[in-house]
């Protein structure tokens, strides 16, 4: 099985065969060191124990992204888009573009380049603007339609109107004649 290595400024995290080698520089106690060994992890002195949880979470996130990409890549783009309406197609395209640019942002950061000073920042902002436009369109579609006739009848019947004085006399005269 091949293994892939991701290098960080403070250490190395190796993935291979479903096993993760996490390395530590220091331990807070001998008990902590034994727990790490009992968990089946090999111990080297490459990064501090304080970031172990962050690196594990990061490694799990990379695995989740990898699985998502495999799922997305298993279906041809044309096949996927044929099943969707134009608004959904736009959403897929925007999310794909945003994800790709976000991953490039992370790549730049790992290479020591400040992504805030790179054109990828403007591209991400441009994509965000379009995502907001699509969201507005979606929200307008979801918004309820107003039936003006029903609304005016509802308001008219809900408002209190005083009865005219002569209307009650007319009603009483009609009752006494019968």
C-alpha cells in the first residue's frame, strides 16, 4: 500500500494503510505516553502533544473530503447536470468552484504564501457574490405568494367597525313588525 505524507511546519502526519503515525515531542505524564502507545500509535518526537487532537481532526476531515471527491468523480459531470434544473446546476458549479479555490487557498498557506495577497482572494469573493445571488433567487422562489383578495377580506373582517346608530333601530323595527 502506498502512503501519502503531509508536511506541517511543526511535524509530519503520515497516512497509509488506514493507519496514522502521530509523533510527539513531549508528554505531560508517563500515563499519557502509555495511553498513546496502548492506542496503537507509533511515537516519534516531531510535534507537540497539544496539537495532536487538531491533527487528528484535520486528518479525519481530509478523509471526508477524499470520500466526497470520490463520490463526485464517480459520476460524469454531464450526467449529473442533466438530472438537475438550471438553478441546481448553478449551485453545483458554484460550490465546485468555491471548493477548488478554497483548497488552493489552503495549499498557498501550506507553502508559506499569504493567500490574502494572492488573486485567489478576489476569485473567492467573486464566487461568494454569485452564491449570494443564487441564494436570493432561491429565497424568492420559496417565499409565499400573496393572495391579495383573501388578504383584504381577512383584514376587513378582522377590523372592528362600530355599527351605525340607525342600523340598530332599523333592525328592531323589523323584529317588532313580525
